[in-house]
C-alpha cells in the first residue's frame, strides 16, 4: 500500500466519507497550496491536545469551563441534556435555547454493553440536586435507546430531585409529506400537537 492508498484509507474511516469521497479529498490535497496542507495537518495533529470536554457540562471546548457554562447571561435554571458533545453545537446553532447543557456521553444500550454507569447520569443528578436548576429538558435522539435513556433519567430526576422534566417535541419536519412519515413519527406528531 502506497502513501496515497494509506491516506485514502484513513479518510474513508471518518463518518460519512466513503472510499470515493476519501479519494477526492486526497487528490484535492495533492493539488492544494502547500501552506494550506501544512496548516491543515498541524491543526489536525493538535486537535486532541487543544479541544477537551468541559469539566462541567461535557461539551467540547478549548477553555475550561466552556464559554456556555461560564456565561452569566445564560439561564442557569434551564438544563438541556444531550447525548453527545456535537449535539450542543447543533442546538446552539438554532439560537432558540439560552440555558445550560449536560452531555451524557451516549445512551443506554444494553446490547452494546452500555449501562447507566457508563454515562454521566450521576453527575447530572448531582448538578440538579443543588437546587439552581428548575427545568431539565431531555434532548436525546428519538430512537429506542434515546427514549429509554430519557425515560430512565426522567424517573431518576423526578424521584430524587423533584425538578420539572420536559422532552423536546418530535414530529413531522417542515416541508415533509405525510405519506413518507413512519407510524412512530405520526403518533408523536399527534401527541405533541399544539394550538395555533
């Protein structure tokens, strides 16, 4: 295997990039400006040294605590629970939420050997127990594992802290056609309907 094949193989191991896309990236880099490629390589090699999980919420950050946790203008009475650090960026990009976050680090998935102890659920309970948080928003993905995790956390929070627990609404996407919606999405759309 030559250097071209090795780099193509490395890129193809990234999520969402197949062999063809990886080959295109490698060919682009071979034609690109040498300074750009060197800067890109330097950024990539230092990525894990510069970016770490926030010690408070678990989101990716260069500063600890992260800018969200240390921002006094955020609503500290709201806590949004997400599965992965990248979910924080997704929610932040909507500009609809102004509270704090808590990253679980995954979901309960017994078939994969992931139980509640492998997630940051104990840290979540501890954060909520101090009394500053008035509402916990569960923003796990609408999958079997995400729903199971949300239900597990909801029961723990209600019995141990008494805090208000809500779940993100889920349903039909804007511009979606009813004929392409699955039964679970339709059922959730009806349950989560609102007046207008």
